[in-house]
C-alpha cells in the first residue's frame, strides 16, 4: 500500500464526520461501525458464556466424580458395587502417567435414608483420608466438612444434599437412620455434618458423602478394598488419551482377590456421558452464532463501502485523471473501510468485555438451576479466543470488501468529474 493511498484514506475518514455535504457517508459509517461493534460484542459474549458454562459444568461433573475411574469390570452387572484392591503397585502405575495429578479411593453402598415421615434411596459414597475435598468444600452451603483423616476409625458423620434435606426435613446436627440390604437388613444411625448443593441431579438426588471405612464395613470388604480409584488429571483436554493410556496398563489386570480392573473416562460413564454430549452440542451453537455475526458485519461493511465509493465518485474521477491506478484507489477505500472496522472492533470489545465483566462480578443474569445446573450465567475470559475473534473479524470483513471495491474500476474520469 502506497503512502498516498494511506494518506487519502485518513483524510477521507477524518472529513466524513465533519463534512455536512456528505450526510449519506456519515450515516453509512455509523451503521457500518454499529454493525461491526454489535457483531463482535455478540461473538465475544457468546463464546465467553458458552466456554464458562462448559467449564463450570465440567468442573462439577469431574469434581464430584473424577476424570478417569478405575473399577471392577463387573461394576455394571448389578446396581450394587463390586470391590477392587487399592494395590500400591496399581496406584503407582497410575501416578506414573504424566497427566495424572491425584489418585483417591472411593467406596459405595446403596441404601435408604429414612425419617418418621419419609424415606429416600441413596448411594452412600465413602471417601478416604487422601480424598481431595477442595471441590466438596466449595459446594457445602451449611455445616462443616467432617474429619475423615483417620482411616482406622469409621466416622458416622455424613454430608447430604439440599434436595435430600428438603425432602426428608433434615437439618445439620440431626441424627438420621439409614438401612442397607443384603442377606440381612443393616441399620445405621448417622449424624448430618453438612449440606451440599451442586444443582446436578445426578448427584443431589441420591449421593450422600460418608467415611470410607464405614462403607467398607457395610459391604463386608477388607481395609485395602474399595469400589473404585478416582483419577484426577492435570489437563482435562487429555482425558481421552489418558483413559486409553491407563487402560493399556490396567484393563484385564487382576488384583490379589481375583477382581479384574477396568478404566473409564467421565465422558463415557453412564451417569455423566449425556451431560458431556450436551456440552459438545453447545460448540455447534457457538459456531452458528459466529458465522451469522460475521455475515452481519460483512454485509454492513459491503453496503457501507459502496455508499462511500459512490459519494466519492468525483474524487475518484479526478484521481484517475491525475494518473492514479485502479489498484491504488481500491487500496485507498479498503484502508478507509479498515479504519471503520477497527473503530467498530474497539467498541465491540468495550461492549462485549463490559457485559462479561458485569456478569462475572455481579452475576446479574440469573438462571434456573433445575434446568441449567447453575444459578447464574457463568462466563470465562479466554484472551486467546477474544484476540482470535478480533483478528478473524478484521481479516474476514476486509477480505469481503475486495469484490465490491471493484466498482472503482468501472468509474470513468470523463463522466465522474461531472457527477455532481
């Protein structure tokens, strides 16, 4: 691009707002700028909300379960849990994987939580001393997390969900009976230590947190047995690859009791697979929005450029008469349009990031947690995505102007100078 083209483009841009004789040009610039700003703002908000939503739900699904699970290959034969040995050699094999951050034991037992007036089927989830309780603590809305650090002494304290507490009219500090069925009925009296709420029906409806030794005693298991080993990863993006890698090391391997190990990722687990499939569908929605908004921005700029060219017909004729080539004139008007696009992008970022900031810190957009699993619309500021959207918007809209700028080549100096 020549210095003359750039100089003329700047002059055109500066004079457009102050020239009272070019009202159409001023209106065209305003509409084009608004179209770019609106399109980019919608794209930034859409991507940030969807990515925030995916992260929030993924964190809940993996925080209450794990990224990869190692369990008995007979686990899905019946509703009851089958044990595996938490063999140190198996745990070391898992930890040797570069993407593994943490391994923890979990035991499960089906039963019924009963009061005088109501009852609720539950899945008692026993956690051990090494369990990472960071996520669980963040979901507790009342009470305190019990001390499960002593694996030699079973604790009778449990954590129930808000949904269970409402259905059974239970509060923190109350005692409640639970019944477990095998060959005989095994009653246990628990004390409610805390109440959690994830807004995920997969967990809130049935899951009760307890101490692993207590659950093992109900299952008549040995101290070194558990229902599964939960594997937390450093990078969720590598969950499929890590599942395959761990499967090669563990699938088909037998523990000292004869049980066979099997691995499965959270994406494939029956309780969570549908939720992850739903989150993947959201990516398609985002791409549809992005395409539509880019089309809106492109069409507004194309129509705006045509107006700008038609209003400068006389100027174009004079420039041609002075020997300026079609290519340089086209470059002038494309540069002119690029300045408008940049201004639109600036306002688009201000609007988009402003809305995201308000939502992030004030949570003014509320959602129905029963339908969306969260009470406020989550947002995620991903600067890589935002910068990419800005670059893509600028590039695509400028490229879209190459064809309409060909109108310049059809303007004849002899006729255009008399245009006004």
